[in-house]
């Protein structure tokens, strides 16, 4: 699975990085959510590489996002 974040619509609530810190982190420069560097696709803050199954919190983070900015691609 891959994940994309619409960072322009992020409200910086913290639900994704609190729920799934293995994949999401708050960007220090603009305070919006981003993919952790380890899983970024070509250094794109908003797109992940194909994720390992061990990151099981991804769907929970997407479900809890109040802005619904997290998209999961199978």
C-alpha cells in the first residue's frame, strides 16, 4: 500500500502523527503533516513508497483525520 497526504488541506491537528508515528510526523517548517523521511517517495513529503505490512496504523490514521486528507492506494 502507498499513502498520499494533501498537505495544503492539513489542519495540523496531530491525529495522524499521534496515531501512526511510524509513518507521519509534523513538519518543523510549516507544521503540517508529512511522511517520515524513511518512507518518502523520492523525497516527496506528501507521498510514500510501497509500505511494509508492519505499519498497521496507517488506516487508523486515515480514518481519524478530521480533514480526510490521507489517501491509501492498494
